[in-house]
C-alpha cells in the first residue's frame, strides 16, 4: 500500500471521478466536504460512503474505491484500517505491547487526530505501559483542516479529570522577549507563564504595510539587508526568511507566480531520497568508487550510515552549519582530508540550504531569497525571520471583503486580549489565533506581519507603532 495525501491523492481522485462523467463541466466535487469515508462491514468488505444526496454520490465512492483497489490510501483511511485491525485483535495487541514496552512516547501530540488518539489510549489502558504525551496544544490545527471540532489532546482537561499529570515547559530557547510577547498575545488561550530563556534574543517585531507584491518584497528585502548589516547573529543564521499565510490561495492572490507544488515538498520521503542520493554520489566521487560500491559500503558500516543519515536530515531541515557538516564528512571520505570535506560541505550547502555570505556581509543573491509557504507547510520549521500575511479568506463561506483575518487578530497584536469564548464567532477567532501562533513562533530572530494598505487605517497603524511595532519601509 502507498500512502498519499494532499494534492497527490486529490489529483488521482479528480482524474478518476471525471472519467466517469464525460459531460462534467466543473472540477471534481470535494470528497472531504461530502464526508466521504471508508467503511468495513462485518464480513470485512470495504466500501465508501458519503453525505452527498445528488446522483453523482456513487461516482465519488467509486473513484475512492478504485484508488484503494490500486493500492493507494490516504492517512485518514489508514487510521480507519488501523482501527478495524485493533478492534479485531485488541487483547492480543495490548498483551504484546505490555510485555514488550514500559513506555509509549507520543511526540507532537497536538497533531494527532481524535481517532488516532483514541486508538493509542485503547492500546495502553489497563496495561503497565506509561503513555507519555509531549507537544504544544496551542498549535493544534486539526480543528481547522478537518471535520473535528474539539482538539484530540487537551492536557489541561485530562489533568482536571485525573487522566494525566501535566508538567508544563513554558520556557522557549528559540527566540527572545520581543517574539515571545507577541506569541503570548496571539495564543488561543491565556498563557501568562510563557517566556524566553535568558540566553535568547530577538529583534523588534516589524510591520510591513504594502501595496502589491513588488512593494512587499522590496520592503522585506530592505529589512533583511539592514538586519544582516547590523546584527552578526542574524547574518550567521542559516535559516530561511519566509512569508506565510493560512491558504495557498492567499499567497497566490498577492504572488501570481507562486507555485504550491514548489512551496513545500508534498512527498517528504522523496525529498530525503533526493538529498541522500546526491550525498551518496558526492561521497562516491571523493572516495573514487562507484555509486553502487558506496551504497554497499554504507550498508555494511552502520556507523558511517548513521553519519550520512544525520547529514541528510540536517540538510533537509536546514538545521546544520558548515562546521557541523564538515565534522560528519571527514570520517566518511578516504583519505580523511579536511580540505575535501570543506569543499563537499560547501557544495551540499549551496545545493540544498540557504547560506549567507559570511565574508562580505552584503546583500547577495541568496540573501534576497524570500520563501513562501502556508502556515501548515511551515509547521515544525525554524526560520531566521517570518512574516505573517494578514490577508486571508480562511473560511470558504465567509465573504472577506473587509479582511476579517486582520480585523480579528488586530486587538491581540496590540496586547488587547479578551475572553472570546462566549462570542458568536468564537471558533473563527480561535482558528485565526491558532494560525497566528504557529506562524509567529517560527522565527529565531525576527517576527513580523504584512498588511495590505487597503486593510489598515491610519489610527490602527499608529496604535501598532505606539504599542512597540516597528514599521519597515
């Protein structure tokens, strides 16, 4: 079975659905909006059902069934299959897990669906296995993208019910006080204990008011140049500078050349494979052996393979310096030449990572690169600087001519938090805050917001400046 999600799965579904309806004039109907889901009956037969009442409902189900029959599933269907299998063998699985493991550690618990979370609880209940969860519940986005209305993992509620003991880590080492205060302001829940470590530092939070794509890019690039010139830590940071928004459509509206397929790798495994193959080729060349011989060498020597694995991960995630890369390369190449290691390090960094020109300190071509991504695509990343595009239609059924995304977030950006739990639009407000929290907690040095000039009034701008925002012009 192959697991595909996002555009890859949707494209296959769309093509198959349209093949059933030759006269269909529009794009294939969304199977997600029609709650199309996999069903396994008591005879273990697999079918699909959906909520569509019109005649093409069977076409949706048939297209999804055809994809499954050809060995392709998405993550939601995979969870349904897991649920079915566990229900058939619950006692045996619990006994096996209890005998083999003392602990079950779930990292990034906020990214777990309710169904996945219930399965893990089911497998550990009544056993001696200690189920420990780690994560940040304020970054949970499942209630935005899926059909779920309540976060699967809520440690505060679990503590109140006596289901779990909670230990809070409220100190961040990623960024300093300016970003920490901003992130605290836009948290979907009151988070007074959140603070940076003493060793962390960050620049003033910045505001860009722009007219069009060119204006936004120019002001952002000018700001980067200033930071590179004035701040050595910013200069030496190898992370990305990125503009993020809730939806691909938000980026496309302001950046017509934006290509969602290039903004983030749809197939993350393929990304690792590409980098691994490139590293393996370079190592084979330096070791004066064939690629096949290098592959066999790595298979036979787990220590060398581990070093290569760490190199690949560092290059893919952007979390590796030139010096760190050299230290990994030296023991892998024959002879152990530091000169060749340095050259290979430069080659790999130039090919796969953004690296500032540390010698001149000027704004060279690589320093001007500004990346674009959805907030979901940037989850888990660390950036050098991040700007949140405050112009979005995050709900397809909301007419957003007055830019509700900015209007909703504005009071929180100037420190005017309120208890919004009983407001009619409480879910919308919470979703906006979740987007902002995830986005503005990405940067290490510089956080900012980019606002269309038509969306902000003179008095709002002045309030932001008075609160401590710095305008980048």
